[in-house]
C-alpha cells in the first residue's frame, strides 16, 4: 500500500501543464485582469500597439508607467531613460552601460521620438509581435483607449505608475510635488479621474496625490517591504495594495482586506501562479499575458 501511494504521488507530480491548467477550470474566479504595460507579452511594452492589443482581447484595465520629459510632457515609459533592451536610436543600438545617459528627463519630447522602442525582439517574450514605434504621450494613450472603448462598448480603467524614487529627484524626475501636479493636470484634461488609479513604490508620491486630491484612488506598490512598514510611511490607507505575487500569502491578504484595501498581484504570467494567488483571495492580476488571465476568468480551455 505504501508503494502504491508513492506511485500515485509521483504520477500527480508529473502531470503535464496542460492537464493542470484544465483542473484550474473547475472553479470560476471573479477578478480584475490588468494588462501590464498594455500587453507586454504580446506587443512592445507601453506602446499604443500594446494598449490596443490589450483592449482587443478584452482587458478593461490598462497598466502603464509615466515619466516626464525636459519640457514637462508626460511620456509613457517604464524607465526614465531609453532602455538598451527595447530601444534603438536612429537604427543604432544602445550599449547597456550607456542607457542611463539617454535620460528622458533631459530630453525634449521631440528628441524622444527619435528612438524606436518596438523593433527589437525582447529576449523574454517570444510571443511578442514587434513593430517600429516610439514611446507615446499619456494623452495619446488616453485618447486612443477612450475611442476604442466606445467602439467596443466597454469602460476602460487606468492603473498608472508614477516612476519616482528619492535618489532620482532632479536627475530623472522633478520633486514629488511637481511630478504629481503635472500628471494630475494631464489626467484632468484627458480622462475621468473616476476611472484612474495612480500607483507608486515611492510613498512620497502617494502622500502628495492624496494631499493634492483626496478623491483620486491610489495603489501602494511594494516589493521587499512588509505591508505594516509600508503603511507606516503613508498618511492614509490606500484603496489598493499591490505586492509582487511571490510575497502573497493568506495572512497578507487578510491583513490588507482588514484594512479595507483591495489587493492586486504583480506580475503574474503563468497559469499555475494565477490560480495560486486567486485561491489566496486577490482581487486583481497584473500580467504581461492578459489573454491567459482572461481565459482563466472566462473558464475557457487552454
């Protein structure tokens, strides 16, 4: 009998991923599917193509990052510089050790449009469909998404990260007060703030957002800090708590919800990991592959 138990256990452990994925469909989940940098696994990150792709496959919450140019234009970009991994300048590659010299905060908007940030094949995303493209302005993303949402009869929500850190002040971005002021002015001009949630790892940014406009929803991003320590730095309880998915456990979910927060997990790309965090009770999944999360949510076959 003992030997039989071992054989059955080994057989279970060797289940192919496809069979495991089918077992996930035994339970239907209700959660927010958030397209990370649009749909980073399927199109060049933080580009109009990525956001269009996300909307086409059924995403209604777009996640993106914003930085500022020298002339205070709000540009959609994960880094405050042109990443060597995804950008080329006038058909010339950028050496990794030189990329931070391509500082967006020191460039006028027109200069940023000299960089192609869509043609390079990303080594981590073999499903990505590449095309020559530039980093868009936030207002261009908002206007495109608004038009597409009307065409699809859906309402688009925005989860926007303000890229800031204390050691980057006046080097890669202005101080939090100015940064928040510029971004909020842009959002007030081109979006309904009811559909916007601003997020950051920088607690100074979150405090400034609530100081400027208490009605704006915010999400607290964390990676290597406990929720208790993070909340100590804030003057309020955020609407959303967004830790890396590997940090999440039952106690963390319970603590977040006891404090009245929804919990979003980032960045969850594998079906097995999506299933795991959903079982723990998260409210949303931020993913490079929203197509996978939508299939899981709709109880479809993989």
